[in-house]
């Protein structure tokens, strides 16, 4: 009996030990079967792809950047060329509101390298022609002219004048009424005559530009009409800047061409004020008239001199391409070309009879003489005389 019991226990132990081995064999076999690929999978791909664990990127510690102070940045930038003004340099007095302030900044930049021109700005940003109780330009301007003794006065007013007017008698008139317009025209003429006629100083009255508000732009057109009539009546010059700040359809623009033809932002976000490029473009229109009036003084210091001296001064200016930093735009609506009628080195064309070459050939049998060197020039050279 004992051997039988021992045999049963031994068989039971062997059966228990064989179970995990058999299970492990079948599990390994099942896993191996899953991993095997068929011929189609080997040829065309497919099946389960091996899942790769994502690589952990190593964090690279960057060195903190050194903060550059404002003073160091300014020191690194190239310093602007400062030209010492001549003792007898001619002075330009710029007066008016915030528009005149922008013109003064632009003119200062335009003439910064010329020793013969000094720009003096005396402006009040909120002033105008209507509110004489706030700032009285007819009372303040004569003293400024006597102090500065300018060779030329640049004036720009009116952008703040869309408001009620007060008269000396204490009465008031609303904007653009008949009484308001009549008094406004009188004040414009009186102010222009005070400079152009009274002080015998050339006056450049700069017109107003368009603004973002359509109603304000319409009023600026009316103002410019009044200014032009009043200034020309007093003997001054009206400078029209309107075309420089509108598009081809006459609409207000924020971005436009600068004096070099590049597209830049000209106006501020409020649609009223000007950027640095816009101020420089404002001054360009005035600069053109200043050079015309002052002549040689715009090139060098000293008296204007004779026509021969001015011509010599103009020739003395370098015309090499590498010395030309900026090229001023040419107006397409200026048929007079600043008074010039000929190209450099050109000559006046010969006066003709008014008849075409065909009419001359048919009526009189005459043919036009071909110029020497052209392909149809058949004339033989004249024989040398002995």
C-alpha cells in the first residue's frame, strides 16, 4: 500500500510541476505566432509596427542674455553729423499751430547739413485764427519778427479753427455762418499783410492737409480756398500740400510715398498728427519754395550775390552718383519744371514752317535734310580746298 501511495503522490507532484511549463510553452508559442508575418506582409508590409518609446529630449540650459542699457545703445549708434551754422546764416521763422510744429521739425532736418540756413520754430499747438483770447497771433507775431529778423516766414494755421468765433463787442458767430466767414477772411488778410506787406519779409502760408474725418476734410478744402485768396492778395505765396497726402482718387491715406518714393506711414493713429516721415514730406513742399526764394543762401552762407555767383555756387555742388544720398520726387503736374524749359546741355529746337515733311514733298517737292551720321545721310564730304 505504501508504494502505491508514494506513486500517487509522485505522479501528482509531476503533474503540478508540468502545468506551468506547458502554459508557459503555449504562451510563448502564442506570442511567437503573433509576431510572425505572412508572405504578403513581408512583400507589401503591414501588421503591427514596433512601438518605440519616445526619446526624452535633454534640456539645454541657455545662458541669460545681457541687458544692454539705453545709454549703450545710443553710444553704439552712429552720431548724426552736426554742421556748425555760419554767423551770417539766414533765419527761417516758422509760426503757427501743431501743423507748423511738424513743418519746423521737417525743415530742421532738411537744412541740418547747410551752414547758411537756420530754422527758428515759434509755435503753439492749440492756437488758431478764431480764438484770439487763447493766443493772439496778430499781437505776438510782430515781436517775433523783430527778435528773429528772419529772411523768410513760414506760417501754418487753421486746423483748430472749426469752432465758434467771439467778436470784440462780445457777440458770437457759429462756425461757417455768413458773419463767421466774413470775419475769418478779414483776419486772414490782416495776418498775411502783417508779414508780407508790413515787414517786407517773404511769406509762405502752408495749406492744410486732408484728415481722417470726412467732414473735417471738407472744411479744410474751404479753408485752403480762403487762405490762397488772402495770401496772394497780400503778396505772399500759398504752398499747397494736399496732393502729397491723398491717393489717386483724392481720398485720405495713412500710408503713402515719402520724399524718396518709399511706402511709409505718414499719419498717426488718430488720423490728424504726422509721423516723422510725414513731417519731412510736409517740409519738402516748403523747402522747394525756400530754395527758390533764397537762392544761393540755401547752398551757403552770405549774401545772395549776382546771377553769375549763384550759378557758380550751383555748379559747385557735387553731382557724383555716390554723393547723392536721396533723390527728391518730381511732380508730374508741374509743366514749368521749376522754371526750366531745357534739359541739361540741350538747345532750343529750330523753328519750322509748320508744314509736315509730307506736305513739303507733295506741294514743293522738298525733302527734309537728314542729320549727319544718320543712315539716310547721303551727302558726300566736301573736297578739301588747296
